[in-house]
């Protein structure tokens, strides 16, 4: 055991641990979620600390021997090491100070070990004086959130692009499958299944653009702002150098905020990112619900889609298979919407020169990015790739629908169209059958007017027939 102290007193720390007294205080105070810090967030904070050490060495303020030891320790954490040495709860008071000091202590003690010195020799490498040099939690913590959000956006955006690509493949595959469009949950006019799939792809692409736009703003950071944005204890050259070093460490181009005070006390960028996730989730909820409805049945519902069977659907009803993959995407998206509310409240509740609610903002933001990525990949892998269509059922509902009469208006007139619709509803007969019976159109003309190519594009279906007949 070793003894460490802060201004509240002294605590014993196991020599096996790389963290120290301030981390122990956090463990005593914050037993909230029962979860550990996000691993990408740990790596992101280590990247920030590495950039700070490099910049402080460049200004000459940090001794090179100490600085290199800190950089090496940071590199080991960035590579995935020492994860078990970050036990603090993701939700914590203090605006992230607990995590910042947890990182500083691990860097200091690992740095001491690299130099052949015993852990806790803070007169040689100090968590505060060296690992936190020219910094405050108030600039390093939100910068780490931004770095982590950028890192997490890459696999998330890749998952969403996979979804777009697969939907577009389905749009091409199903471009000739005509089916009933529906509005108000009632029959409307025909549409192709390919057009529906293309529309889903378009909505997801819009979500990608929203997220990308918000992530672009995350490259503006407040490093060098220190406590309240005035840059106290940070040299002007450091403020420039630290952003350059961070860009090199992360592999992304970061920029110093024009107004460091604003960038320190406002966290609206996180609301932008979370809002992009939420709106994308709303688009996905609608899409997943449409899939569930089109696959309903299979015998007593709409039954146009055949979702791949992934598990037995009931503990009591033999042979039942449920749309579990669409259901899980729905639930993932509900959680993203809920997380966004927590982020929104966190962003709203900053006061004066700091928003102390950044831990809960980070926790929910990272969860949403992870859940949405996993949910979308699951939907693509377990449902969309092996999706099948019941073409006969699509045609069945189309033939029984009265909605196709809309396409016949220019050819038979409103009165005849109304008569056809009324008779079809009252007798249950197909519109096509009644048209042929009454001799309103030839079978060839009717099939041409009601073909997918004519029914699902702008203009009058069968306009060439009107011209031929002189109308």
C-alpha cells in the first residue's frame, strides 16, 4: 500500500493501482450506473493528454524527460491498455473532474514506472502539475467528448451507409413490383415496392447528412481555455500548438474556437449531434413500422413482405414467427430519442462560465451512437439482406383495390369512375372485371393504363391512348 493525500486528507492506495486518491474519492461518491467509462472515451482523453504534453514540451514549460514519459503512457492507453484503471462512474458530479483526475493519476503513475520510480512519487511527475499542465477539466473534458464523438461517428455513419446501399439494391430489385400505396392506413394509389425502398434510402441519406454536419462542428475545440475560457495559465503559443498536436494525434483537423469563453460555457454542439441522431432514429422508426405492417399476417394481414424467420415467436402458439428484428430497431430508436432528452436537459442546464452537466451529456450521447450503430447493422444483417416479397399478395391487393380507379379518371370520366368505385365496394368485385364487363375500355388499353410504368410516374397514365383516341 502507498499513502496519498489531497487537501481533504490522506488515503491508502494499493500499489497495484495506477490511479490514486482523487479517483478513490470519486469511487466513494459516485455509485450511479454500475457501468464503466466508454473505452473510446478513455482513449479520446488519452489523446487529448498526449497532445497537451507535446504542446507543453514544445513551449519549453514541460521537462522533456517527464513529457516523454507522459506521452508514452498516453500511447499505451490509446492502444487499449490500462482499461481496468478507469473505474469512475460515467455519471459524476464535478463536470468531469473525476475522470480528468483519474486519467492524470494513471498517466503520472505509469510515467513514474516508465522512469523507474515508485508510484505516488508525485514530486517527480505530478497528476496536477505535469499531466494537467495548462489545462482544466473544463477544456480537456469537453474536447475529449468531441474527439470521442468523431471517432464513434465513423462506424455509425458506415452502418447507416450500409443501410442506404442495401435499400437502394432492393429498390432496383423491386422496381417492377407494383403494389398498393396507402395513406391514412387506407388504400390510395399504386406505387412500386422499389419506389418505397428508394424513399427509405433517401430518408436515411438525409440522416447521414445531418449527423455529418453536426460532427463537422465538433472539430472546433476550447483547448487552452482552462477554467472559464480566459486562458489563465496557458501560454498563447500553447493554445496554437495544442490544437496542432491534437490534429496530428487524432488524425482529424481541429481548430481553436473563435471565442473560448463561449466554447467553454456552451455545449450546444452536443445537442446538435444528439438531435441528428434523434431525427435519424425517427426516420428509422417509421421505416421499421412500415416493414412490420407490410409483413403482417402472414395469412390474415397485409403479407406483402416475407421477413426472414429468426426465432420462434411464442411460448404458447406453435409456428408463430414475429418481426423481432424490426421490433428491436424500433426499441433502439426509442432509446436514442430518450437519450436525446437527457442530452437536451444537460445542455440547457449550464450556468455562467461552465456547463457542469457534461458527464450525463457524454454518457447518453455515446450510448446513442453505439446503440444506433448496432441496431442498424442488425436490421441490415438479420432482416434486409434476406428480405423476400410475396408478389402474388402484392398483386392480390392491387386487383382488389378501388384506388386504381384514380388512374382511369382521364379515360372514363369522373362519373364513370365513381360508379366503378361504388360497384366495386358494394359487390367486392375487381375494378378491372367491371370495366371489361361494361365495355368502358379494351383489355389492352386497360392493362397499358394500369401498368407499373404508367401508374408510378408523373403525368397521366396512358396519355398516349388519349392522344390516339383524339381526347
